[in-house]
């Protein structure tokens, strides 16, 4: 029994066939071409999936479902993409019915961070946890919430959009219209933007960390401030959900120990209850293919 996992992203989309153990037996990546209609893009993805099915010689009857992970805001009740900032060509697109033109198996559809949380529960850092929050710190910030042994998806699949928790109302305006959202001040994008302003030239997120490591005072101060902002958001999630574990993934988490040490230190001093202060904080275990494994998990794992 196999599931297809489809991870829709702003620049590329990944398509994979995943078995019941979570092994990716075949995959393809396609550029997400926003110059064509999303229906045409779905046609290309469907063709790629049909090719994968043929190449792997699995019986079509063994494909038990398709899981789709996509950036929010979306509407899982209606099966639509709503208005993700990096997927403008897909706003209000009925993605589930578009895939139903090509396939008859059940289609599961959730936001990408929620799907990634389920992947960490299935195969990653949260296998043993009944209550955890998965946080991705990447282009933006998002979360998937797993509580009482189930995913918390919300009424339309948008629960966990923690990138828009207000952390510093004195900071600048976010795309959502609020001031000082978590992702506006602590995402990979935010790090590069703030550093570029300070240095008066374009700086990449990675370069900010390298400069800070080399003792650049301004960049070190920026990195410290960002790590503290990440700590603040983590404390808010711990106080809200009382999880056993936080799992942290996304490009910025690649920084590793310096980030995790700062978060653990901040949480150990500021979570309200003594148990919360000891919340385990672990890096995500699934890096490669996390998106498509998460999408396939929606088919293989009850949530
Ligand atoms: P996406 O947001 O498309 O899912 P990623 O999870 O890779 O992509 O996150 C991209 C962000 O993470 C970018 O801001 C990038 O600069 C940053 N990033 C990627 N790798 C690293 C790294 N090794 N160290 C620090 N930042 C990184
Ligand atoms: Zn916002």
C-alpha cells in the first residue's frame, strides 16, 4: 500500500510515492510555474505522478490516497488555496477538485507545517510524543500542533499560523497588517532584511550568521536579538499548549546548537510553570523530503 505525497511550494513542488514505512520509493521535483494557470500546473504534477507510478511498476490499486501539503492560508473544508503570499497565481484555487480531474483515490489536504508535524510524529523527533508543537523557521514561520495524540487543524486547516503572533508591536508592519509579527522579526527573511538595512547592502541569512561567528558586533547583536525573539515565541507556545516537546525545523534551524542552546536557556527561565521550563527542544529529524513525507503521512496515519 502506497501513498502519493505532493508538497506545493512557491518555487518548486515535490511529488513522491511513499510506502507504509515512510520510505520514499520514487520522487520528482517540478518548478512551480506561476506563469501558467494552477490547473495547468496540476496537470503537470498529475502527469509526473502517473509517470512515477509506471516507473515503479506499482499496481494502481495499491495507491490508497494522495496527500497534499500547501502553504496557508488555505481552506481545507472547501479544498482551496486561499492567499499565500508566495503563491499569488494560486489565490482562491480549488486545488482538491483540480486533482480529482485526474485521480479517484481519496485526497487529503492540509497546510504544509501541519503535514510536517505529522511526519515528525510518524518517523522523526516526535515519535514518542502525544503533545508537541513543530515549528518551522524558514522564509516565514509556521507551526503544526499535535495535542492529545491528534493534530489540531482548526476549522479550516489554518491552526498553527504562529508566524503572525505579535511579538514586538514596536517593530514594523507585517504583510498581515499587524506590527511586529514573529515572522516579521525572526524568520530567515527577517534576518536578511534587518542585516541588509544595518549594513547598507544585500546580505543573505547565512552570511549574517557567518559574520556573527567571525565577531562582527552588529551582526552578533542582531543574531542574539533574533534568538531571543524565537525564544519568546517558543515560551508563548509552551504556555498555550503545555507540550512535552518542541520540534524545530526549517532553514534557519540549520544553525544548530547556538540556536537550540539559546532557546533552551530562554525557555528554562521564562516558561510559566516548572514543567514547561523543562520542555524538550529538539531539531526536526526529517530534513530532506520532509514536505512530501508529511503529505504522504496524511494518507498513511490517522490524524
Ligand atoms: P522554505 O521557506 O522555502 O521552506 P527553507 O526552510 O530552506 O525554505 O528556509 C529558507 C530560509 O532559511 C532562508 O531565509 C535561508 O536564508 C535560511 N537558511 C537556509 N539554510 C540556512 C543555514 N544553513 N543557516 C542559516 N539560514 C539558512
Ligand atoms: Zn503578520
